[in-house]
């Protein structure tokens, strides 16, 4: 299994879906590839966390 180059649906930037990440996804039973790059995923997670803080 080789690294895959995917395109982020949020920013349009290309990012690598590495062999290790693919193995992790398979191990966890995830069937879909990531749609967002790591930077956009971090930004979304931070935004969710900010919404929850009081």
C-alpha cells in the first residue's frame, strides 16, 4: 500500500494520506478516506472546542 495524495474539500490543498494513516483507518474500521487536510481538521476541532468553552 502506497501513500495517496488527496485534495482537501475545505481549502483545496493537496495532502498525503500515508501508509501508516491508511493502516490506522483500516484498524479502526473506517471505510472512508479523510476529506480534509490535517490543518483544516485541526482548525475545525479548535472551533468546536471554542464553542463548548464557557
